[in-house]
C-alpha cells in the first residue's frame, strides 16, 4: 500500500491505495471515483471493460465516505487532481457509509459545527489543518534552531496572569480555588532565569464573554522569553519569527493555500523589516482617518484594522499607555505613563497576533504594580523571587496560534483553525 501524496513516485506501476470515497460521477461505462486518504485526493477510473461485473457494480453503489481499497495502474494526467490518476483493476469495500450528512449542498455554520467531527474531512478543512501543522512545525523549528529550550508551564495555576475577570475557576482539593492558565509567561520568566532562552507552547484559556470572530475560549499560545533582552531585541525576534513562519508555509503548503484561494502575493510581502510605530503615532493614524479616538484607550478590532491597512506587511505598535497593559510590563524610563510593550498587527484586517513587552525587572517597582492592580501578593512570592535573586532585564511575547492560522489561510473565523473549537456558546462535539 502507498499514500496518495507519493503517487508521483510510482508512475506506470501497479499500486494499492486505501481511503474513503470523497466524491463520484458516472459516464456510461466509466465510473470516476475521488478517493481521499488524509494525504491528498486522487481520481480513480473504473472502466467496465477492465474489471469484473461485481467490481463495476460495487463502484457504482459506493456511498460517500465509504472506506475501500483499490489496486490499479498509476498514470500521469495533468487535468486530474494532483496530476495523476489510477486505472482500477480491483476494488474492495472496507466499511460502508450510507446517508453521509454533509453533502455538496450549502449547510449552515451551526450544522457544520455540530458535525465538526465529519466536517474535518472536507477539502477546505483538510487544507487548514495541514497549514496549521506546518505553522506549528515552523514555530518549533525556529526556536530549536536558535537554541531555545522548550519549557512546559502548568495549566492549573493559583493566580491570574492578566486580570481575574477572564479566568476559568475550579476547586483544587483542600487548597481552595485554582484556575486554568491564561498564559505561560510568568513561568517562562522563571525558565529564562534558569536557561536563558526558552519558549512555552500549549493551550491557554480565557473566560472572556466575547462572540467575535477573533476569540476562542481555548486556544494555543507560543511564548518565548529571553534573559538580557530589551524591547528592541524583543521586536527583532518577533519580526524574524513571523517572517520565518509565513515563508515556511508559502514554501511547503502551496497546494493547500490554492485550495483556500488565498492571495499569496500578500503573504510574499511578509519580510523584514516591519514598520514600527509608537502608540501615539497609531492614534494619529486613526485621527487622520476620521476616528474619534481618545489617547489612553486600548485599540479595538476596527481600530487595529484601520492602522494595519496603512501597511503592506505586519506593523509593530510599541509603547502603549501603561494603564491598559498588564502589571508585569516595564515602564518606559523616558515616560512613566508608557509601557515598554509591543503589539504586532497582521495586515488585511486580521488584527493583533503578537503581544509582548520588556518585563519589569526591579523588585520595588513590581511590588508597586501588584499593589496597583489589587493582586494577591502571596500568590506572586515565587515570581517576586525572580527579582530578589539575580534579576536581569528580560523580554518576551506571545503569539496566538489560531489567529496566525486565520491570517495566513485568509479565512474569516478562528473556529475553522482548531480541530474542535471551544467558544462561549459551544463546547461540543
């Protein structure tokens, strides 16, 4: 048995394929079957004169998503899916499928989400999952090649990272409340003090009651953290990282991007250097575009779209008002009202995909921030120890995997970028 993706290596040979019926059509004495096997699609030609009557009849009766096995000869055919097709000599059913609920007709989103376990078999969803996998590989390759150490933070935590209003709470034996993590960043800081360059990569959870196309309650984040980095180092790393991811997908997932009808010319522009503007300059862009925006507020999705539309590649917005940023972000020594923070906004209206900062490395100032944010100091004693014992400047960022997949694929909603999305109104299947 071989895989469909490897047919190009077997032209003129007799092969055995196993897969599922994706589609079929008939033309008199010829049946055209489209098989999928998870690695690709191929057209199978069942000619009445080349097979037994039983095989021909079986080919005619196959229901969509029936699993089956064929043996046949591979031939090059530029007009066929994948450039090859197979003349069938024999066909055997493995397991029949009848009345498959997802048909070529238009289905509503709720119906498709209710059948997500089957919707994943469609060509579009296949392409998205393949691109997601390539992005994950690019993320790991990028950091591994640069001598970062993967550092796994806990998913169950005793405290919030970024505010207490968006936490999933649970009772933890006799110790009281515990929470599903919002971020691995605080633990990554501990890792950086031990290993210099680390990255965390795993699921995170936000109990944010948002119904926008940019929000999931369970999503994946990758978060590098580096000792002796300042904000400029952080921005250099972020732009190198994004360029690496996008160019890797363009190189290795051209077929999948074509299935999604993605305009790859826009992705080809994602190369360093990225434009860097201050928060104040971003506010000026909004004013020039007729937006009544008050300095000191955080940007909403429409604001991010207007700002990013001024550029042909991701734009880095830095030095936000400290009041709208997290307690652990270091203040700008030239202006205490500003945080040494950066958000990277994707072009084409896809919004923030990276948020990062230089961290506050001075113990007294971090204690002030914890008090200002009314956070329980006792839960942060371990975090404060990082400033008590050999503190150094350090910085990092977080990249949302699903937002990145959404942008690179050029699709509308995050729900298609993760196998089984969790949103405020859905936790099934």
